[in-house]
């Protein structure tokens, strides 16, 4: 039973690292061509998309 909790924790850690890398790529890609306000809008959109996608993929966990 403990191993199942550890595997869930490591999967969540991996998804957090992947999300951080995606945000860094968006930040780096937008840094030179987009004004700072729209960079924040783009990052917020990615964050909202990630939360919605996570909610759709993990519905039965609640």
C-alpha cells in the first residue's frame, strides 16, 4: 500500500517538473517579441489549461 502512495507522489512530482519546463519554454520564447503584460496572459492561459486538463484526466481521484 505504501508503494502506491509513493508512485502517485513521484508522478505528481514529475508532472510539476514538466509543467515548470513548459512555463520556462513559454517565458523564453515570448521574452523578446511580446510585451510583459501579454507574457503574463500567456502564462496564465497555460496554467489554466494545465489545471483543466489535470481535472479531466484525474476525475475519479476526489
